[in-house]
């Protein structure tokens, strides 16, 4: 875990001290310098490629440059996702860069300073595993950051929470997940996938906690990434609580544009079809973002299908049922939470295993002999 | 908030002063006690702290016998007290027997660990299988540059090592946290929690690797250590590694016993083994343990009765060698 490596800790301490030691106007430069040093150490030669991408993105005010920067970023992302050897944090970095390029073209980022852009892209705490930041909010947070013992204390507590989640929960659950190599029965398979369901949450949210905690010690608020996702009452709510910064990113830059484009076609008479296509396309991209393998794509399509199904069922539920008191009652909500958790947990199988093994594992979960 | 931060810092400083004494007590109980010594869950974690402890405590009241190998010696499928090293303890008088075997380890790992602890043990048993060394080894035990090259291992990141060493000098708990976990839990804290979770799994009747019962012993194992002076064949890399450890044992007045298991379908060349033994005995010796398939659980790993027979044969051979 990079967060616990002393090289990272030393770099962050250096960054923290100099961040508050320099006048406010140089803070972005401090973050950019330390962040660049961090990325150069951990990502090696790829650091130079990112510098080039950032410089091109800086000139994305011009339409052609924006296209070149966007396509180059996507091409690199696809290339690395296909080879499954992605340089440190590039999945997150690429989406942040695309956000800057798109928002620049949309005119929502009026002023773009190169030093701010470098600080945004190389901000070390969020460079390892997110959260996926937004440029305007980040620049404002850096500008307004105040040194305070309350922030340091709250940040340290959040870091401790993350470390505890990682080492005492996620890493222990990972050992149960490793039993998949000799899964022996239906009951064993269900225990393993339940363990994986919890492990992936504790592991990923731990990284987010540490990133948010580190940033908090600097007085910078990063966006939250998880909000008790396994207590979601339906799959749509789940995606509002799970990897929030990613789901908001695909909502803004994939789902909405795809839906808007389809609405300009003859499909506008059937909005449910537009929603289904938008969900499936969006979540196929979410699957591909995790890795260009059949298993990840299947996981994405599965979630697209679940969201589509939820959308259609919700549309088609007659008011005579939806208006009944039990429909929104406590029991219905508990059922919703349990059913959503079950659907999400079954979906983790292709996330955990490559496709042929995932198929065997699913068969075992549902009673087929090994 | 400032007061809370200062309180936290003060607590860390005070606790740190007590760490060496706490570690000493925990390690004495763990390494010098009477309970069966085996790495929990057969993980590498305990190896570094084990080597560190032996190197820091070279003088000992009881004879030290260390077994190093793979799942055969670890006792895969077996409870700690059923494995070969634990059964050997019954024939070894007051010697402290350590089962330092780890599933999947090969001769290269045994050689590097053996080099590090040879001065601090009386008899070292090394199982002969494969030649490679575990890639994680350089981050666990001291490995020389020449050995890094020989076993194609990567040097741990230098800047990280330097920072760790520096921080370890000012923060005791940081320096000894692996050793403390190994001494308290026999493994890492996470493996310990996992092992206890497995107890919970048994409660729910989830099948685990440990068979409910073992077949009865049918037939017997045999042990031989041929010693025939003659022209030694051109040594393989495996024999070169063994020869290097044997020369080291001779130079330091120690004894290394290499265990080679022989199954029905893998007969050994006694002439070649005999030439090695003639060259290095009594400082180092190869013993061939023949294990009939009928005495194995899965065609490879011994049932408890066979482990007991192997342990007794090794102990008997050791007594004869001492004479």
C-alpha cells in the first residue's frame, strides 16, 4: 500500500510543511511540485507522458486541440486497460483530464492556469485510487485552505479509520476470498462471495478515507466516494452511494449526453428504451474502465441491465400499488436493501474471477456440483 | 484539538519506551516455550521475525533443531503436533525443535535462510526440492548482493529501506512491529484473525482442508544415507547450492541434514548421493526418506502415522551420526 510507504509519507510531510510555509498564491505550485515528484517516483517514465497530456489539455480551448487531447487520453486509457497494466492512478487521472477538457469546451472552466492544472492532476492523496475530483471545486479548496489543528485532527482520524478498515477488515476478508482456489461447496461459495462483497467495499473505501483524510490535513475537502452503499434500497440508490465520484462522472459525461443524443432521434417516443440504452452503454463503459476483459464488461452490462430493469419496473408499477402504505413501509425497505445487496453481491462474481471460472463459481453458488 | 494531538503524541512516546521489554517477554514465550512451533497458516510472515530472533539470541540453553522445507515438513493437512518436526521433538530430548517449513518453498529459500541462522542452531534439516528462492525473501531476511544475483532476486527499494531504518531508530514500535505480531500471534495479526474466523467457519460446517480422519498406516517408511567415496558426477545447480551450505556448516562446526523424499515413481541415484555424503559427512549429509503412496494423504503428503515414522527414523539416524 503506497500510503504506508515511508517514501510517500516523507513526500507528503514535505508537501504539508511547504504548503503552509509559502504565501497563499504559491500553494498550487507547491502541490504541483510535490505531486509531480511523487508521480515521477512511482510511475517512472510514464510521468513524462502525463506531463505532455496535461500540456496539450491546457490548450484545449481550441476545438482541435481538445479533440487531440481527449482522443490521446482515451487511446492511452484503452491501451493500458487492454494490457491490464495501468500506470499508477491513470484510470482516475484520465477521467479527471477528460473532465477538464470537456468542461473547458462547454465553457464551464473559464480560467485555466497551468500550475493549477498540474496541482489538480498530480495531487498525490487522490492520485492512487481516487476520488475523482472536479477542477473548479479543487482549485477553490486549495485557494481557501486554512491551517488548523481541527483539520489536522479530523484528517488523522479519517486516515486511522481508513488504515483500520484496510488492515483489520479488508485484508482479513481477503484471506477468505483467497479460498476460492479450492472452493468446495455451495455454502463455501456463498461465504467467499459475501466476503468479497465486504472486502471490496472496505478496501476501496479505506483508500478513499485515507485520501480524504490526507487532503483534510491540508484543509482541502475532497468529494466523498462512499455513503453506506450496502444500505441502498434499490440499484439506482446503490450507484448514488457506491464510488460516487465515478458514477457522477459517467452520469455527466456518458449517460446524459447519450440520452440527450437519443432523444433527438425517433426513439424520443419511447423514453424507456432511451433509458435502457443509456444505462447499458454507460455501465459497459464503467465495466471497461475497470479492465478491458470479458468479465469486467459482463459486470458492467449486468449493472446496466439491473438499472434498466429497475427503471422499467418503476415506470410500469401502477399507482394503485405504489400508493399503498406498505409499498414504502419499513418491511418493503428492508426487503429492498436485502435484495439490492444480493443482486450486487451476485454481480461481484465476474469482478472477482475471469469469465470461465466465474461461470463455474456461479453454477456452484446455485447448486451445481463442482 | 491541539491538546488531543499532544496527548496522542505523549502516549505514543511513553508506550514506545516499554516496547523492548514487551517484545523480549513475548519472544521468549513464543520461541523458547514448550508449545509446538510452526508458522500459522504456513505463511512467510513469521520467517523474518524468526530469523531476526535467532540472530539476536545466538546463545541458548537447549539444543536447537530447525526444519526447513515445504508442505511435506510443514505438515499440510496435519495439525501442528502431527507434522514431522513436532513428532521429532519426542525423540530429541530437551532440544527445542522449530518447524520453519512453509508451503511451496524450495531449496534456494532453505539455503538463504540456512546461511543466516546456521551459527545460531545445532542441527539444520533442509528439504531438497527445486532450486529457487522466494522473491519476497530479500525484504524479510538479510541477503547478500551475490545471492541476489545467484537466485535472481530483486533488491528491496533502497530509499524505502533507508527511511525504514531511520524511523526504526527513533520509533521502536515501528521497528519491531512485525516481530511483535509474530511473537504474540505466531503470525501476522490479520492471519490470526483469519484463523479464528476459520474456527467460526467450522462452526457453520464449512468444509476445510483438514480431513476428518486418516487412513491407517499400511507398510513402513525407510531411510538411508548412502556414503560411497568415488568420482562425483558434474554437480547440478541444486547440488552446488547444497555443497555451498555444507561447506559453510563444516567451517562453522555445525551439521546440516538434507532431506530428499522418494516416492514409488521417483527413485534416487544412490551413487550420486553417496559421493556427496562421502565428501561432506558428518558436517552435511543427504538422507533419502522413502515414502510409499499408501502412507500418503494425496499421493505426496504423509499421514500422521507416517510423519511419526519419519521423525523417529530421522532422530535414530541423528543419534547414530553423533556416535
